[in-house]
C-alpha cells in the first residue's frame, strides 16, 4: 500500500520535470517549430482519456462478471474513471484545437481525428446522462456497466481506425517532408516522461475519487443505521 502511495505521489516530481523538459530541454520539431511543444501535453492528455475509458470498461466487465459481490464497488470505480476520461477528452479537444489553429490557421475543420474525438465525447456524455436519469434505479450499476463495455468496444474504431482510413490534416504527416513523425532522442525522452507523468496523474486523481466515494458510502451507511 505504501509503495502504491509513493508511486502515485511521484507525480509531484514527474510533472514538473515533464514541463521543464517540454519547454527548455526538447528541441523544436521541424516545420512546426516551437508550436510543436504542445505535443508534450496534447498526446499524453489524449492517451489518458483513452486509458481512463479502457479502465472503466474493464472495471465494468469485472463488476458484471462478479456473482458473489466481491467487486461491488467496481461500478463506482468505473464511473469515476469514465468521469476523468470525459474531462481529459475535453482537454484533448481544447489542446488539439489550439494546435490546429497554429498549424492550419483554424481551430476546427472537422478533420477525421477531430470528428472521431467528438463522437467519443458524445458517447460518454450520453453515459452520464443515462446515469443521472437512473439515479434511483436499482439496476443503475449494471446498466451503466453494460454501456461502458459497449463504449469501450467502439474506442479502437473511433480513436485509431477512422483517422487512418480517411485522409487527415493531423500533424502526423506534416512534421517533416517524409510524411513521418521524426523525434530525436530528447524529444522522445520528453514525450515518454510526459506520458508517464500524466498516467500517474490520472492514477492519483482516480485514487482520490475512489477514497472520496468510499468515505461517502460509509457516511450514508452510518446515516441509515442511525435512522
């Protein structure tokens, strides 16, 4: 438990290190110049949004597969992870729009990647709408878990397949003239540290939310016992 806590708290070292490396250590990319530094935030944020949705889907599978009630809290953990994923998806759209404005001159042009991320955003907004509408339904957890599993199944299609099927203006092909992403060792190291930092940051947030959920459930149980 202490090891997990220490690993989660490492974000206080990793995140400042990633920021310093992104702005002061990593060189600018070809063509895009210093504007490419947003990559060290946009890519990790997008990664965390996908990771959070995958975790919510896996937690939902375990919750539905549990017949003995051993994982009764997993629907709440799935909800928390999906909530984090939704926030990071919004941040992905915002950082992506800023990068688009710098690269293309416009914030939005319905590029395949942009369209895909909006669809993912709408899928999970619908999940929270359903959960809100079923606040007093005893089957809320099971229905929500089933929805999150279906939503997770669509992720590879919208996040990875669609952007590669259709022509895209996404920075992938315009980093250099060879239409491939070129990152020197310092850029790769910075991106790796940034991805690890944001991943640990996600774990930290999820850990705090789960503790808050556990505390809230404990308070409600005591209240019912008092009544």
